[in-house]
C-alpha cells in the first residue's frame, strides 16, 4: 500500500524528529563525524 499525505514543514519535522532518533539507536545513522574533510567522511560511511 502507498500512503500519501500533504508534505508540509510540520509533517516533515514530525517524521524527522521521530525517525532520526530511532535510526541512531539502531546504528543506521551516525552521531558525529570521524574525519575532518567531507571526502573522508563520505567514504567512511
């Protein structure tokens, strides 16, 4: 099933506020950056 709702700033903020912490707990996104350059950080992940 595909669900659709109008994308507003409020709905995007709600999704991001709930999704990012859940992904961090599972280790799917990082908490910070290890290297000093963008190129190094992109290749690490």
